[in-house]
C-alpha cells in the first residue's frame, strides 16, 4: 500500500528499538538504538551503511552486529569485541563484526536531546531476525523509510502515509527536515552560511576602509611629486596608470597571501568539525572563483581610494600642487579658556592638529573604533555559551538527571524511584509526541506535562522569571511561537502521535524562553485529562545526593522499566566538549582576525600620520626639540584618537553581535547576545595594546628620522 502512494520511488521497512548497553567502563548509563538490517544482503536499500572497517553481519549469525563509528572511536571498539545489550528487557550478547557510518546518524544524540553523546549513546545494526525476535515483531516492522520522486510533494506524501498507517498504530510520518541528525546538521550549515556572509562582510568592510584610507593618504602625501610631473608635461593618464599598477601589486600580494591563509584556515576548521559530524569523506574544496572575487573586490576598493585622492591632486594647478598644503584655518584658534589654561603647549599642538583636519580625524577615530567589534566578535562566544548554559542547566533544568521510562506508567512509579537511596527529590513528567499546527505551519516536538509548582523543570519568560503553567492552555517557547506565527491567545491544533491519536485545540497562554531546542508545556493533570488518560508519567526528573550519584545510576540501570537516564553532568561535559568546541573553533579564528585588524588599524593610522607630518617633525628637531618631545607631540594625537575611539567601539560591538546572532536560523540552539564587561575590557585592552605597540614602532621611526631628507622633501 505504501509503495502505491503517488510520488514514492522506494519503500523499506525495518524493526527499530531502544536498548541499554552494559558497558562497565562508562561511569554513567549507556543508552542506544538498535536497527534491523534486511535479511538477503544485509545492506539496506535506503540509508545505506558505509563501512569503515570489518563487514556486514552474516545472515546466518544472529549474534553479529555493526557498530556506529562515533561510539566505536570514543571507546576504542574493534571488530571482534563483544557488546552486551538489553533489548525489551532481554539481555542479548552481540559480537561486533564491522564499524560503519550512517546517513541517519551523521550527528548522534539521544532521542529528544539535541546534544550529541558519543560515549553515552550507541547505534547498533543487527540481523532482522535477531532484532525482530527481541521485540516480538517477527514478520512485522515498526519503522519505514520512503524515497520521493523529483517534484513530489512531501506534505502530501506524509499525509497519505499517516492515513495508511493510522489503523496500524502509526505514530506520525515526517520529512527529512525533522530527522534529528539532519535537523542539527542543517541548522549548523544554515549558521555557517550566515556566518559566511555576515562575518566576511564585516571584516572585509573594515579592511577595505583601511586600504582605501591608507592608499588615499599615500597619494595625498605625494601631491608635490604628482604636481611636478604635471608641470613637466606628463598627462594625467600615465600617472593614473602608475598608481593603478601600484594598487594592483599591493592587492595581488595581499590576495595571494590571503588565499593561502584562507585555504589553511578553511582546512583547519573543517578538520575541527570532523569529530562532531561523522561523514565517510569530508574533503575541503576551495572554489577557484572565490579568491578571484575577493582579489577583484580588494582591487576595486583600493583603486577607488587612490583615484579619488589622485583626482583631487590632478585638479590642482601645478603651481599650487608644488606648494605645501595650506595650513588649516583653525590652527591658531582658542580651545577655550579652561583648556588654554590647563593644557601644555604640546597637548595644544596635538589637539589643534586633530581639530584642524576634522574629516581625517573622524576617519581615524572610526577605524580605531571598528577595531573593537573585530576583537569582540571573536571573544563574545564564551559569554554567550556561558549565558546559555546558565539559563538552560541552572535556571530551567534544575534536576541532576532525567529518567525516560519504557512506556507511560502510573504516577506511583515516581514514588518508587523517589524511595531509592540517594534520591533527594523526584518529579514525574508526561512527554507526548505531537504535531502542532497553525494554519499551513507545523512542527513536530514533545509536549511536556509538568506538575503544578515544578521545581526541577522551571519554564521561564523573557525576563527569566518562573512561568506558572496555565490550567487549560499551552506555554510555548518564543522561537516556536515565531515559527508557527502565533501569540498568546491564538489557538493551536495539536495532533497527538501516540495512543488514541487524539486531535486537540489548545490556546497559547504564555511564551517561555528555551535556548536548547523548541518546547511546549502544560500542567500534567491537564494534559492527561485532554488525552483521557489516567495519572500517567513517562519521564522522571531527579535531584540526587552527589556522594551517592553513581550508586543511583547503577540502581536505575537495574530497573527493567527504565529506558535511559540523561545525567546533567554528562550533558554539561558533552556540551563543553562538542558544542562549545564547535563554536570556539570559529571564535578562535575570529579572535585572530580581530587582533590582526586592531593592530593594522592602529599602526596604519600612526604610520600614515608620521609620513604626512615628517617635515613638521624634522623642523621641530632642527628648532631644538628632542626626540622624545617630538614623538610625544605626534603620538599625542594617536592617544587622543584611541581614547575617544574605544568607548565608541563598544556600542558598535554590541550592534555587530546582535546583527550576527539575529541573522542565525537555528532551531537547536539559541545563543543570547550576551557580552560580559570582561570581554569589553579585553577588547579595549587589545586595542590599547595595539596602540602602544604601534606607538613604539613609530617612535623608533621618529628616532631614525633623516632630518635633511625630510626637510628637502618640501624644496
């Protein structure tokens, strides 16, 4: 019947079930998933396995199995090793004959959890006969995969599959987008696409601004040489071509170095992601057009700055161009009674130098200010991750463990678990798989029923205040409400995907914050009442005595109705190792770019200022000023500009972070735009440190200034 659905090209059923693995080396319970392989050849038609080592199970040996690469690498499992598992309350002994990748488990995680756990979650493939016998499903299947023809309507096929399987207890079909591994991978790819646009635009914009300003000032500093060439009869075109060649040489050198560095960084980032996403092959590909586009864009921006400055110079009469630039009219005006009395002559010279060139000063301050967000963009990820962990694992999920039962049980199961030695508190929850619909929008998730006054799972609003669950409505996450296009007061169609498969109409009562996944909550009594069920629970949240935690985990493993135990400490470890690792890999690269940009901004500002004012500095030396005095006069302008720029860069950094995070489209994680004062302080210190290093470099140039050559430059 399923094969006859219009739009399907292949249909394959199998038996799947949860399992627990007896793995003494693990300090916490190991859960997993067992999947059957077809009897004839062992290789499924859809979702084919890619063997890393070993072979597929022999059809005549039910004890043979294939293990997923993630768990095998985490524990060093090899073909020939034994794995003892509990399937449907029965202990089965398997012998590993192969290690494989699977397109279904590019990213492995426990059911209902967006966090991967290579050490605590295993995927195992065995012969169909062995798996079916363990779950009493000989000659039957409980999962089916379908391939669609090009152009087929996925929603129409999903609806028809649900209609066909409903009499047989079908729990709801879904598209590939809602498959957990694919969803997380798609979220990560979407995030990378966003980062690939926003971050390069920000960095390239700053770099282009610097290149434009530096080369433009270089031309202005050579106005007398250009005017001399014009006076000797040189036409404008050869002069423009000369500068274009100069720009081309600079951009070509930078582009070659940038392309090589980009390829190295790209390959490094890809290698850093390989432990998290299990692909048979993940080659790094650098399209030839990409560095070419970057080089052309750099050349265009640099040429624009040079030609704009050159145009201003070429428009001057030769006689005027050969003279030094007319000093700014504001050079001798008063700075005000207070500043005139309190400032030293050197400070007045520096301040008047800044005020006499307002546009140039503004561009310098802007360039220095932009260095701050460049550094913050690399550092703020740690703050965002810390805020997310604090909200999710300290504010919302306040228990120490989360126990999933094999099937919904009467609430007395909570009291039985609460009586275990070492358990300080236990709260029952009812999590029901549902499809929520609002108009044409839909989303699959688990609807969570919580007890009134729950202390181990506390939904919170946007102000992080606890939300009291309504007696007859839903509390849905803000991001889920945005996806479905609903607000408080709007009704939601809720299709239950288990049991009697009831269809409910429930209003949205309030919005809550969820930073990991998308959630919806109700009072457990109201949920059971809507489902027309007794007082049932499917999960139990626990708070345990840390001194007896390991003993509690062992006791839970021994209970046949416990399907799995998610431990908060393990989730935090996984988060630190995997999610934080992925994010901080990107953050490290961004931090490096930010520091390089900060140094480039500050040094170029100081270096160009020295080039423009070399004659003035030499004149002061001839008039009797010492090296240190001359350096202080020049560098005072840089100090003032830096002091003004750093505070201006802080709101720019906040805006840049909000822009990047706001453009992310990720259902798995919602990073808050949180920047700690320490991060702002470090960014400011980096810019100040870059200014100090640049000042030291410029000071050495001032000390080595050739007075005769500098003074002859105006002759």
